[in-house]
């Protein structure tokens, strides 16, 4: 099996693995030399459309989140455009969407989580899994900033939106985590 023709689901899987493992090593020191050389490798792989390239998988799945952020910054500095904009539109949509999501999340977790919240609340019905996941996992971390970002983007405070969309004990739990007295 050639590396450039693996099933798209394989990439999606690898990226999920990459995200999970990347989040485990947030605090590591950044190696700028490494960031520069890996930004170049990513660029070459993207240019040649070799997304399943061993280097790509290795970089995304083994580097810490801070190291990857440094790599994406180098990429932008060197290429004059961000890596998520550089990805072509003609690949498997599912793969690209996941890759973009992964890259955005690594670049700016708060912005990413705000978007997940917005998507889980807007429209008919509520994606309770996504809503719960973000609020519970970010509660002790950056939920305050995510709330501010949400308010700014949607012109409505997150707790008001959650209050309108949920009910009962579930609502009370979310509102408590959001810092409200219930
Ligand atoms: C940084 O990465 C380069 C390239 O892989 C390596 O040669 C160097 O030893 C690393 N520096 C540190 C401080 O780990």
C-alpha cells in the first residue's frame, strides 16, 4: 500500500490521534530550528499533495501543541499564507475539513471551542454532547475567555444562550460550570 493512497479515514484517524497526543504535551519547550525545518517539510508535502507522507503524519502526531504552533507560525512567515489556507479544495472533503479543524484548533484553541459551542447551540435543537464536552473540559482552563469570545461573536452571553436551549438539572449543571449561581 502506497502512503499517498491510503483511505481518507486513515488520515482522519491519524489526525484525531495527533490532536489527542498533542494536547498531552502543552508545556514543552519550543525548538525553533525544528519548527523551521518541519514547516518546510509540511510545505513540500502540501505542494506535492502528499498528505499521507510519513513526515506529515510524524510531525502532526508526535509534536507538542506549542511546537506545532511554532511550526505553523514559521509556515506562515515563510510562505506568506497560513497552512489552513494552503490546503487544496479538491481533496477528500472530510479529510480536509478534519485537517483544517485540527490546524485551527492547534493554532487557536479558544476560537475553535467558541465555534463548537456556536454550532452546538445554533439551529434547531442542541448538540448536547458537544455543548457538554466543551463546557466540562474547558471549565477549569479557558472557559472564561471562551465565554467572552462567544459573547462578542454572537451578541448574546453564553449563559443566556445555554439557559434558553437547555432545561432541568442538565441546565443547572452547565450554568454552574459557567460560573452562575443557580
Ligand atoms: C532542535 O532541533 C534540531 C533539529 O532537529 C536539533 O539538531 C537540535 O539539537 C534541537 N535543539 C534542542 C535544544 O533540542
